[in-house]
């Protein structure tokens, strides 16, 4: 037999082995489309609009089905009942973080968002305590957000009512709140270091929302061996790692254990308390990656939601007018909005909920993984299997939200005009992996938007019928289209 013939025989055997293993594995898992060897079902998924693809597949295979994104299976949960049963009723078993190769390459399983097991529990518990303001100086987080809201208003005044793209300014505000929490001080919006930090964060979200990154995550060999924008992403994350390392070193030099100033100080004090524990999770690397997670999760998601909020408020001036009327009635013009006001502002509360429901910011959230073999709806899901929850299918459920594709604050109001809660409101996901920064994000959205509408009328430089509110990308994050807005002082 020739060398070429032998090589062909080996490749054929490997191909058949791959088919056999895939077929054996699939018999235990939920149903799904037949995968192709190596590439799986990747051709059946629109990487620019994953939500639409999952919706179409659920019509064929039901609320729990299996997709092969590359060679590995992922179990998809579609609809409120499936997501609740997994993440709430079996919360512990579905609390793992699914593998995301691009992030695994950077974080190595450390930090808050991409960690698992004991490390994840320790980092999450500590971060929740920090964000609830335990041991973080005399200023509350609400004070910090209110201060930033006032700074944001001053920056918007400088536009003099001229048309502007609000992307950068709306990114600076939540980023500064995180800066204040993590390393005490906020930055001027024109500070060189701050601009570099913002630029890195903006580029990372832009790259992460591209189909190319979805391909990299499904075929990890690409990350090491092929050129592409993932290289730029890795370089940006390396920059951020060094940035936070430098901040940590400065904090170590000036640390006063009796007067912690911020998140980094609290973490350093915890490190000192646990220095005799060889198995401690409180290490320098975990501090760097936890700080990075707070920045990545707490800056771009909030700024994108704020940007989308203004676009929707421009598109629906009748909604904006009602919110401003409620602001005038409850808060007036002469004091800053506070979180206590929210309970007296049912319409504004409903609008904020409807914005988050409508924009569907993270259509599939981040992947979960099962922490042990589990029998779920008569299927056996092996330990470590990736689980993808379609948050879109819950937020756009037409039984809970009539006409879900329509922007309507009435989805969160009862017949008496009072705010109405909904179990289907899951923009921060649900269960044990619900977003650590949910409380902070909700506070920022309320305080930033009410402060803006207290001080400005919103005007579109183009006809309202020409304003498009459909996302330009619906992969990892739903990104709103670019638009111009005029902030007219009241």
C-alpha cells in the first residue's frame, strides 16, 4: 500500500470513529439537528442572529434540544419553563460556567464570571459583599452614582444642544462608577489614561460581538494558529491585566487595613487575613481578574443599555413625556433623583423594565455547564456539558408580554397603572449565576436616565420614522445602531 493510500485509510478510520462517537453520545442527549463531523451544526446557526436560529430550531425539536457548535454538544433551553426548571429548580447542577475558549485563554478559570467551583463561589460571595458596600469607606455606592450622574449632565450641557453621538459619553459614566468602586477615584472624561481604558473596553465588546469570535470559540485551534481579530482581543486583555496589576501595586504601597478605600483594598485585606491558608482563593491573580470582570461586565453592558434607552425614548416621545411628567411630580427640578424615588414612580419603573426586555441585551447570556451527570426531562446530560439558555425566548414570550416585538411599558403596568413585576424579566439571567452587578446596573439605569430627563428634552435631528431601533448585531450582545441626538436644556 502506498503512503498516500495508508494516509487515506487512517483519515477514513478517524472520520468513522468520530461519527460513531457522536452517534453514541447523541442517543442520551435531547434531540437536535444531525451534526456534520468536525463542524457540527454551525451551518444551521446564523452567527449574526443566534436568537432567530434558536427560535426556528425550537419549533422543530421542542424547548430542550441539542446543538453541536463544533465537535462538542450544547444543550439549549428555550422558553420560561425550561430555563426555570434548569436554573431555579436544579440551580446547583446547572451552576457551572461553560467553556468559552477565548476567555479561557485569558482568564485561566480565575475571577468571577468565568470561574467554577470553589473559586467561583469565593469570588462571587466576596464581590457581592463589596458591591453591597460592606467595608468600603463612608460613601455609599448610591452617592457615587449620583455624583457621576451630575458629571454626566455637565458633559451633556457642553454639547450645546447640537446633534451628537452619545456612545462615548454614555460609556464614560458607568466606567467611572466602576473606577470609583474598584480603585476609589473617578476620572475626568478627557483624562488620557481614562480614554485609553475606555478605548480598550469599547474595542473588546465590538470584537466579541462579531461572528469571527463565535467561530473561534467553536473551533479553539484557530486561537493559537490563525491570524484574526481575536489576536487584537488578546492584546487588549493583556493591556488591561497590566493596568490592574499596576493599580494593585500602588494600593499595596498605601494600604491602611483600618480604612479600606475601595474593592482593591478590601481584597488586599482579605489576602492578608488568608496568607497562612495554602488553599486560599484570595491571590494577586484572582484580584486582577476579578477587577477586570467588574469592569468588563459593569461598563459596556450598562452603557449599551443607556444608549439603547435614549434611542427608544427618542423614537417614542409620548413615553418620554410621561416619564418627565412623573419626574416633575415626584422629584421636581431642584434635587438629584435618589433610589427612594423609584417606588413612587411606577411608570418610569415600567419604562426601564420594558427597555431591558425589549432590547434583549444578552440574547443567550453566557454559557452554563452542568456540574454533575443529571437526568433532565428524561435525558441524561453528562457532567461538563455546555448549556445555553435563550433569554430572548423568555423576555419575548407572547403569553406573558402581548405583542413582544412592540415597545410597550404597559407590559409592566396593571389596570390601575401600578408597577407589575414579572418572573419573565430575566435580562440579568436567573438562578445561581445571575449577574453579580444586577443591583448596581439597575441603580445606574434609574439614576442616570432620570437625571438626564430631569435636565434635558431629547430631540432627534432626523425624522422619527427614519430612526431604526433594530440591533445591528445580535450575537453575544445586541448592539444598537448608531444615531445622533440633541440634548436640549430644560
